[in-house]
C-alpha cells in the first residue's frame, strides 16, 4: 500500500475509482487475494485435500496477524473465508481442526465491522511496528468526513474541524507508509499468485453448492455402510 497517493483518499465520491489509479491498484490486489483463496478451495474436489487447503489459508491469515498485514487478513478471513460460498461447505468445515477453528473465530472477531471496526482499529492504534492497514476503513472515513461536514461554516468560515479530521487520517497513512518490512520476496510464490487464474465471481456459490451436495451424498453413503457392517 506504499504506492497509494495520500491525496487520493480525500477526493469527492462522485468521481469513479478509475480516476484514482493507486487506490484502484490496491483494491484490485485485495480482490485478487480473495479470489485466489476462494478459487483454490472451491476448485479442489477431494474433501480431505480441501480441508488441508482451508487450514493452510487459516495459517497464512495467522501469519498476517503476526506481521500486522491487516489488508491481507481482511482479504483472506473476511472477503474470502467468511463469504457464503465458503461457509456453505459444512462438510469441509466439520473436518477443520479445533485449533484452526479457534484461530478463524479470532480473525472473524478482528474483522467484524461492529462499532466501526472497533477491535481492528484498537489493534491498529497499538501497533508500533511495520503495519499494512485495511484500505477500506480509510476510504469510508474520508468519504464520511467529506459528505457529513461542509467545507465552510456560516459567514464563509473554513470548517477547521473537518480539516483536522482529514489531517489526522492522512498523518496515520503517512506514518504507516514510512515503515519498512525486512522480508525477502520469493519469486516462485509471486509468479504463481500473479499467474493464477481463479473462478469467475458469479460461479463461486454454484461451485460451493456442487461441492456441498457431493459431500452430503458421500456422508450418507458412508453412514449406510457403517450401519450394515
């Protein structure tokens, strides 16, 4: 998110996002992560392998928390694993270990939008190490500040309180942009991620329903075999 231009956050809502290329790039990257996670789960036929993939992404989300990469955490835990298409895979979730379920429940709590993302914002404010925040909360804050507060007060006076609110958010963005991670890029992983072709978004739930019915059918058959054995 270092490439995001700070001024892009404060512009008016009535212009399309294409006018803000840095925000659009970050948004597309966020969607790419979510699409990859969902597609890799939904494209996997064997239930046991699908369980391992789901647990693996929970492990990755846990590393994101430890690294304070909240953007990737939201992309994985909130925009992918918490969607109806993935939560619909009840037979898959039933096979997830209790430890991974407990971790996932923590991620759900962090990414919940309740009270304006209170838990996430608390974690963000307490971070004094390199951190990648969740972009959408800044967009929401700036849009709300722009729309809920006039630029000028009565008699043409500048609305200084609005400027203070915007400045506070901009300073927070600048603070995180100045921090650097000491992480070595792994080209093989980057190339796989960039080149991975996932499912079309409109196919997610249909694919989920097919896998769910397949899992239920296998469970019924195995249950009948156990009764006659």
